[in-house]
């Protein structure tokens, strides 16, 4: 890939991972990110063993283990506290690396941004594309800062509301609201919380996951038939209200601790699976731009990062670009479809109060599938 000039549009987890892997392969990489401050919002993110395996490939596993939290298993509990199951999380990233974990999003974003820059990526912040026009030998891109440059390949990694997708495939489906929202907050971590822990209520599902030695993040899924704006001044009372029906002592302690500084974030859940193809000519898409999943399997970041790894591998494997892009899509489609569709079904079961046995079966089957090589 030595002579290749590649543009990545979007500096989220997927775009940064693509920059790291493509630089390793020797390509000349520009990355444009629309946010001048390259921010990521202050919530925790849960990561499975497959994500930690991908971190190993990117070379950021040690930084994650230092600044995040890695642990084994998921503890499932009843609303008043008793444990009903301990779901095993296989050690996919190697025998010495726990099977899952979590970290604050801004911390992971900083680790990836440092690795992106250290790899020699030319990063331009506060910049986006205005137009791209392609012919048989390249793509001419004009940018919001007035520049115009020609590339061998453009990678669209600009997330759920992707402008690259809208330009390439104006008829692509729009994100779909799933009837649920998730609340997140950051709270102190008591010593008894050693791993991801979820309390299974009839409709509302709170959980916590350690993000460091001293903190954990709280997530609470709530059915909401309409995707309506919620006034931020009501966040604290609403979140406390959702926890009122859970007598478990850990949740009541969290409820008492929540305060205006708890970084409460509210987010309606949307999913999207863009039908194939995921590329046109010399422009290809990765991550949420083509497959945004609801967080029921905590694997959205994972599959976007894996896209980046597989794309770089396939670009290095074939002499002709169409063969590389076809091989990338072929390797990614089934795994990403499985994550998006199974997550959507889990959400549906939760919203309708559906079959708990089906919910558990989908969880187990999906986690087993995610453990497979990519
Ligand atoms: C509530 C919620 C909870 C989640 N929890 C988890 C979890 O626990 N575990 C997990 O693995 N996944 C989780 N996910 C999914 C995960 O956050 C996403 O899958 C992942 O962040 C996608 O990364 P991305 O880089 O593809 O897209 P994004 O993170 O959306 O990044 C896109 C980047 O492109 C930039 N951009 C946008 N437009 C342009 C443009 N025109 N030009 C230049 N730059 C642009 C944006 O500023 C952004 O930096 C969750 C998602 C949600 C909604």
C-alpha cells in the first residue's frame, strides 16, 4: 500500500482505527474530523472480549488495561438483589486478558487519538468534505477549508448520520428508533462491584460497569414509545425515579449518590443496517455509517473497529481495489448483520416484556458468535 493516498472522513473509534491500521500498512493517510475539538461525550462504554482482541491488533491494549477496567463475567440480578446467573465472558484476547471491561469514552478516544497521531496520520480538525468526484484512477475531494486533493481511496467513517452515505447512496434507509432510551451516569465504584452487573426489571433494566479502579458507569434502559426531547433540567429526578422500583442495596446507594455532577446522559436508541454494497467505486464506508447497533450486545464500537482492521488487511491482500472492497464487505456483512439484528430483537423483547428465555438464548448465541475469529 506504499503509494496509496487514503482519506478517512470521521475521527470516531472506527475512523481512528482505520488510520492506525492503514498507516501500519504504509499508506499515506489524511483524516478529517468535523469537530474542531475532537470531543467524545462523557459516558462509559462496555467492551467485550472481541473488542479487547481488536485493541491488541491496534496496539492499544496495554493503554486500555492501564486507564480502563478489564474484568470477567456479567452478573445478572433480580430487582431486590439476588444473583440469578453469572454469564461467562470467554477470554478472547488471550489467557491473561479478562473477557470484557469498560472505560470512559473520552479516555478511549484520547488513547486512540494519540495512537492515530503517533502512527503518522495527517489529522485535520474542524474540517469536512464538501464534494467528491471519482473517475477510474482516483477521487477528487474538495474540503470545507478550501483545499482540493486527489486520493486513491476515501473511507467514510462519519457515523450514524453519515454525509458520505447520503452522498453515495441518497436512497439508503434512515436510522430507526427502537422504542427505548438509555440513561447513563458516572458514580463512585464500591468494592463489592467487581464486574458488569445488571438488574433485570420487568421493563426497566439498570446496570453498572466499572470504568476504572475508582469509578463505574450506570446505564438504565427505559421503554419510551415516542422519540421525544427530554428537558435536561429533569434528568436527575427522572433517573432517580427509574431506580426507585429496585430495592437492591447497591442501586439504592447509587440513587442516593446521584447529583448534578454525575454526568447524566440521555440517549434514544436507534439502529441502522445499510444493505450491501457498502462502497461505490473508490469510496467505502465503515462503522456506524453502515451498521449502527443499539447497545444490547455492547458491540457497536467493536464491529466498527473490526471493519477498520479487515479493510486494511484486504487492501494489502489484493492488487485490484474492487477485489479488496468486495472481500472486506464479504468478511464483515454477516457478523455486522448479526449484531444489529440480534440487538434489535433484544430491545424488542425488553420493550414488549417478551420471552426471557429467547432473550437469554440470543445473548448466549451472539456472544459465542462474537468470539469467532474475524
Ligand atoms: C446509547 C449508546 C450506547 C452505546 N454503548 C456501547 C457499548 O457499551 N459498547 C459498544 O461497543 N458500543 C456501544 N455503542 C455503539 C458505539 O458508540 C458506536 O458503534 C461507535 O461509537 C461507532 O463509532 P464510529 O466511529 O463508527 O462512529 P461515531 O462514533 O459516530 O464517529 C463518527 C465521527 O465522525 C465525525 N463526523 C461526523 N460527520 C462528519 C463529517 N461530515 N466530516 C468529518 N467528520 C464527521 C464525528 O464528529 C465523529 O467523531 C453505543 C451506542 C449508543 C447510542
